[in-house]
C-alpha cells in the first residue's frame, strides 16, 4: 500500500468558486424573485379575482387570488434555490467539484423559470373580465423553459471549473499476510445513514398519501403517482443496504434484494487501497454513483471506502467501515495472484 500526498484545490480557486456559486445560487435568485414580486404587486390592482392558477389539458382548471403568484415566486423561485445552495455548501465543504457547479446553475435557472412562468401566466390574463376565458399557457411554458436553459447555462459558464481532488489514502491498520492455501474472508454491510433513510421514508409516505387521495377522489393522474410510489419503494429497498465480501476469488457486493450487484474477479484487480471520500464533492450525491472522472461505486456516506483499480483502468469504490482491513486483504490476494501467475 502506498501513501499519496494528494494536492488539494488551491485556496484562491476554491474561494473564487465558492464566491461565484454564492452569487449565482443566492444573489441571482434573490434579484430575479424580487423583480417578479415587485411587478406582480404593481399588476394586482388590474386583476379581477379570481385568476387562473393552474392549467390542464383542456385549459385552465384551477383559480385563486392573483396574490398566489407572489407566494409561488417566494416559495419556488427563491425558497428552493436557497435550499439547494445551503445543502450544497454544507455537503461539499472544501471538496469542490462539478456537482456544486451544477447545483448553482440549477438554482439560478429555477428562479428564472419560476419568474417567467408566473409573470407570463399573469400577463396573458391582464384585462380579462372573465378568468375562464384565459388562453392556453403553452407559449408561456416554452418561454419559461427557455429562460431556465439560458440562465442555467450562463450560471454554469461564469463559475470556474474545479475538478474534485481524490480523497487521501488511508493507511492499513495492520499488515495482512495470507499463507499458501490459507483462506481468509472479510464480510461487512454498508448502509445509508439512518437520517437519510428516515427522510426517504417520509417522502415515500407522502407519496403514498397523495396517491391514495388522488385515486380515492378520482383526480386525474393518480395512477401516475401510484407508479412513482412503487418505483421509489423498490429503489429504496434495492439501494439503501449492501453486503460486501472480500474472498480469495475477489470482491463482491450485492443489495439485500440481490440486485443490483457487482463482482470483480481477482484476476481483474490491479490494486486496492482505502481512501477517504466526499460523496457530494467527488460523486455528486449518494447511492450507486458514477463520478465525473469515470469512477463508479456504492457511495453511502462520507468517510472511509475501498477503492479497487481494475486492470482495464476502471475504478470501483464502496464506502464501508473497516475499509482499511478490507483493502489490505484484497491487496494481499492481488499480490499473491501476481506472484503465482
């Protein structure tokens, strides 16, 4: 096992990236939403309540006070970008990368989409005596997504590109020597933190309640929500916990349901080491991930992980307690295999 002195992101570049992210993810949504709220307030006296607030396939199908659009601007156009920015800053820390840059672009683009959609929906209703005569909103929707794309691309372009640095190598806690004919097996389980699983369960229960309400009251689209519930439930069961094995035959990991799974034979392994990783900084999130640098793996949390380098150049990672022992044993088997081949 070799220790690498990894170069971290230069402080001036990191400061510039974080400052630019702050501007595009917080300042830009604040400015856009403020302009939207001011325009909406100036338009309010010209509307006869109620106004159309939702459109279906057959046209406007929900109505409410024009002030509803102010809360949409504040809640969606400003609230969600602020949430994205805070979560990104807390999750990434100093381990900056493309995922943080993307979240900044999404925050700015979402603010532009919300403002364009809200102001456009109000603009086509100005001067109408009967809100049921409001025209279709297709053109406004198309313009809104154009605003999302343009503002998002600009927000992406103005942020400096920062490649996430790989985490530091962790020293093995003890040397592993496998004698000729000896069979040593390492088994462990890796799972998402309880807080993350609890949050996903709350989301799932919310979807279940929504699906039950929509199906029970005959609201259109209830079956779509029901399908989403099934998909989310299966994804949770399949990706929140994995069993990991290191044996003389190589490395294997599988979900509790049996799928997804991965198996890396010993003859495909070039080397193994334990590393300290940042899920959001290096992989853009948690779960079964593919990083921007081509590394893939099972990323459940921040901290120690087994990194397996294959002979074809691919790299696989799994975060797990005891990664130092697992990597040392797998490296011992790999060294033994090279010596006997």
